[in-house]
């Protein structure tokens, strides 16, 4: 008779303990952790000791001020594992690195342009990831997952089917390059706006809501749909890709990634000074966005519409007029909010998605393998 039964049960109990600590309300006392993980107190003591030895959890005296000897509290170890979220855009790449507690400890950016060759853009993403990990003090050997958000239609297999914003980006081997640099790491590629919407629905302005539409207002226009708490991908990953409709733009002859940032900045500055031509062009842009997004909102009837993207920073000349037009066009009073996570929304959504995709049992098995 082998000990497969007891060993398997211990493995599952240890994974439940890790699950219990991968929540916003940790640290937890041993008693609270035992209750949360549905593990007996006696087993909990033994499991906690093992997980501390494996550097998966950490313990410290409680600072909650109870009289007498302070209880020990347990939380995930900051170095238990690392995840990386990357936003690969037309004009730059941002990487965020964190432990499994999703507290961002490292951030790095690499500048680029819409016509940069795919190989150089991918190399920039790898440099950004390495810099973010170094800043965070996290070893690349502890990286469990890297998730990437990028412009274009990305299918469920992570293949970039079409990208009008980045030259030569369709079919770019992003996942293959990341796996080559981080061989023991799980990699996923997804649409950037979809990941930004995930960030807002998990702990942003739409936290806890099941049905959300996020509209991206930037050099290009796009949207993402969350239905029943899950991001809707659609056939071939093309759901809500209104950016591939005749695109509203603030400039008469935008490039493949939309107007150049300098041209948009100049237009916004002129509008803020009261220039009538600039204001007229922005009004036309707002009307065009509302015309395209209105049918989608009516069809889905979400609990909230989130407005994100760089143009939301132009509050008075873009955001408020557009939100007013959209509100007046909707048949019901649907809340319209501005994304909380701003420019880091895509990378942070990728970070959250990476952590959520890592099973605690995998984390445990990898730590045990390192300890052999």
C-alpha cells in the first residue's frame, strides 16, 4: 500500500492554504487560515511550517494590538512567485512585475513607434520585462506567467490575427519569443483593451459588476465587452473591435496607428485655448465615437460604460463632451465612468490575468521541485 492517498490529500490541502492567502484580506492568523482553507488546526500547523520552508508563505507577529502574546499571521511570501504584465503599443511598451499578491513592485517602459520592425518590438518587450523584474527584486527564475496585451484582433490561442495599428504585427511570434527567454513560464497574448477592461472589472471603477463595456479613446478607437463577469472574445477574437470600422480620428490623414501623439497634443492645446476649428474637429470626433459605440451599448445593456485611453486625460475638451453626448443618446441611465488604472490599465490587467491563471497546486509543485 503506497502513501499516494495521504500524499495527494496533503498536496491538495497545501494548495487550499495558498488559495486562502491569495485574497485581498490576508494576512490571516493560523486559526482563520485553518477555517478559510477547511483544514484541521493540527494539519494547518504542519502545512504552514512546510510552506514557510518552501518560501511560499511568510509569518510575522500580528500588529493588531491584542493584549498578551501576539498571534502569528500568515501571508504569501513576496518572493513565492512572480508574474509580469506587458502592454505592447504603437508608441511604447510598458511592463509591470509583481508577486502573487499583485502589489506592483517593478515598472519599466521602452519607447517605440508604429513602424518599428516586429523583432525589435518584441526585443523591447523582453527588455522591459527584465527591467521591471530587476526593479522589483524578483528573480526571473521565479516567473510563473507572463501575459501580454497588444493592439489588434487576438484569438483564443493568442495569435495576433490582424493589427492595423502596428506595422507587420499580424502573426508576430510574441509568445514564442517570450517562452524562449523564460522557458518555464506560461505565456498568453490578448487584446489590450480587453485586458484593460478586466482590470477595471476586477478592482477598478467597475469592480464587482458582471456586464461592462469599456471604450478606448486614443490614437485608435476600440471597445471591450464583459458579460457575466467574463471578457467576451467572440469569433476569432474580434468581439467589439470597432477600431476596424471606418475609424473616427482627430486628424484628416492619420497613420496606421492613428494620429501622431504630437499632432493630437497640439490639437487639444488649441481647443483648450478656445480655437473654433480645433473644437469643431473634436466635436466631430465625439459625434463619430458615439455613433459607433451607441448600438453596441444598446445591444449589451451593460451595468456600466467605462471610458479609457489617453484622450480621457483631456477632461474638459474631450471626456466631458463625449460622456454628455453618450448619456443623452442612451435609452436608460447607464453609469459612465472614467477608467481608474489610466495608462497602466492594459499592463495591470495582464498582470491580474496572469496571476488568476496560475493554479496554486502548480505553484506548490514547482516550489517542491526546487527544494529537492
